[in-house]
């Protein structure tokens, strides 16, 4: 049994030499591994370097005609992967790629659905803002899944391909794919194992921008409403219900039933009905 290793590449000419050194080491230990490299329409020499060095490890090379995103590249790689088990890794040099072999061993021994490379950020050079954003997103993800997930968006992981392909349209084309994969696995009660890895300094410039934080938030709200609508609709309904009772008490004191109180009541009843209908639809879909 083997696995397919998918690595998306976008403007990573500085890190490609190091990448192929790691791939060569992995290939020498596990010769039957399938390596798939996807260039996301790089504007530097990344694609040329991939073509030049791919024979060293027998890698398959894909190239997106336009810049489609990190998640899109991984999905395209998964479509042509010949193994049922796939691994993904970033090309920026931050992950100890050789650890994927140990993760594959754990995947089989523990009969897992996914093994995540849990990064140690203690020596990370990431900015305070970036760490704060990750912490906020992490808290929201943990609240959604009702579990403690130590590293929800690690770019080094190994999983069963069918879980990606079954709901492939739910997965975004951007950096949020890894977060989505973690959330869906947890919501589906799949066996997810965390494996401690070292987080290395990045080679080159990060592609993540501040706006990606809001994309993550949008994604999490979408997933919450899709799988657990009560978590969004119930708090909203409670706000209108509280508004109704406060307005009703005020009206009783003044002996005058106002339109505002009736409006709060109407919205509360409709929100409650909507919540139950949506919840039934979700349960039926499962």
C-alpha cells in the first residue's frame, strides 16, 4: 500500500531546490510513492524548475492555465491521484516533509481517516497579528466542532481521498481547503490523529494576506449554517425573543400593546419555525 503526495506550487522558485532534496530522501525510503506537483500559474521560474527537476523523483507535473488557488490545485491533484490515500504538503519549506512517512505508518497502524502534522509554533517567527488571527479562527473552529483541535489548518496531512472527493464542491479553491477538511472530518466523526512536527522558517514570501482572515470567517459561518444551523439561528431567535419580552413588559406597565411588541413576537415565531425546518432538512440530508 502506498500514497500520493500532492504539492501545490505558486512562485516558490527559492524553495524548489530544498523541496526536491526532501522529495529525493522520501523517495529513497519509499520508492512506490506517487508525487504530484501542481504549478498554479507562477509568474517566476517555478514551473521551469519543476519540469527540470521532476525526473529526479519521477514526479507528475500539472500547470493551471490561470491562477486558481491553493485549494483548487490540491483538488486537481487529487483527481489524478492513483492511490486512495493522499498526502499534501506546502512548498515553502516550513514542513519537515520526511515526517510524512511516519504519518503514513501511524495512519495504517491506527486505522485513521486523517493524520495532521501538528506544528510547534514556539519558535515561530510569525507576526503577532498572524498568530492572533490563527488563535481567533481556532477558537471558532473548536466551538463549531465542539472539540479541541490544536492545528486546524496545517498544510502537512495525510487522509483518505474519498472524503475529499465525496463533497469536493464544498471545498474552497483558496487556502481555506485545509480548514474545511479538518472541520468536515470532525463533524463527520472521522478518526483524526495529530502528530507533532517541527515548524521550520519559511523560504520566500508568504502568500497569505490579511483579507484571508475574513475569508476564513466567511467559510466557517457557511459550514456552521450548512451542518449546524441551530448554532446560528438559535442565538438570533433568542435576541428577538428577549426583545419581545422586554417590549411586552414595557407595554404592560404602560397599558398599551405596541406594534413593536407584535413585530418582535412575529419575528420570533417565524425564526423558531425556520430553525426547526432547517434542522429537519439537515438531518434528512445526513
